[in-house]
C-alpha cells in the first residue's frame, strides 16, 4: 500500500489518521512516518482498511435508509 492509497482509504471511510490510530492502537505518529516514507506501511494495513471499506459498503447497501424514503 502506498501513502496515496492509505490516504484514499481513510478519505473513503471518512476517517482521519487519528481515527485510524485509535481503532488500531497505533501511536499517532506512525501514519506520519508512513506518509513521509520514513517507514513502510505494513501489509496488514491494506488488509484492515480493505475489510473496513467492505464493511462500510455492506452497511450502505443493507442498513442505511435510502435518501428520500419515509421511515417508521
């Protein structure tokens, strides 16, 4: 995963880097090190974000009320 892909995934999830750190237990400086290429992004990050994107898509498809429809 590249820094641009990491940023794009966070944007798609409506997360900030601090949200990612809180959810994964990482130090808040870790993503900054990835973005500046000081350290490589570990492979698990792509898998984790991919799973979160899949869950977000499932939530939108099955659980969100479509806009413009009445709810009880």
